[in-house]
């Protein structure tokens, strides 16, 4: 049961949820004028983005394990290559966004760096959604990572 290529689907859903939620909080940050909710949104954005970005790189690492196994099993390996490429794009965009957001304390243009960070995060969200679309295509259309039972389902009979 514990095949190496199964680690990727177990890990990947956490950064998807955290990073898309970070993008949503980032949008709220852009339009927030409420001084009461401001510190909460800033902390939430920072934590979601930090943990989500670290887990995105872990998802890429486990995805490389899956890549080496699945590229030989699926019908159209170009979809897998695109999935990997867009995954890297998403992780890089989120990493740049995180870096800009953390650097905002060191520069005189705090609001500009925060705005740029949120723009990169929103770009990362777009890349992440497309990466997920390609990943779903791999699993549901090509059966990547899915073990196929025998035609007569003999292994389920006693």
C-alpha cells in the first residue's frame, strides 16, 4: 500500500488549502480599512503564506518521486510535464510573495512591498489552480497513481 508515488497526493492538499486561503486573506488585506481586524489579517496572511509555501516545496519534492514512476504509466506524459512546470511556477510565485512580504519591514516603502507581495500571491493562486486542474486530469483521465484491479475483480473475491 505505501508506494512512493502515494506521498504526493497525501501532502499536496495541505498547501493547496493554505495558499488559496492566504490569497483570500491577501485580498481582504488590500481592502481592509478596519484597524481592529488589521493585525489579525496580517498575522493570518503571514502564517498561512509561510507554512503553505514550505509545504508547497514539500509537495514538489514528493511530486518528483511520483513523476519518476508515473511518467512511464500514463498515456500523455506532456500533461505530467506541464503539471510539474506549473507547480514550480506556483511555488516560486508564492516564495517571492513571501520574501517581499517579510522584507517590507526593512524598506521605507512598506505598503508597496505588501502590495507587490499580494500581487505575487494572487499570481501564485492562479498558477496553483491550473496546477491542480492538470493534477486532476492526470488522476481522473489517465489514472496516475491509481492501481487498476483485474478485469474480473478476482482479488476482491474470497
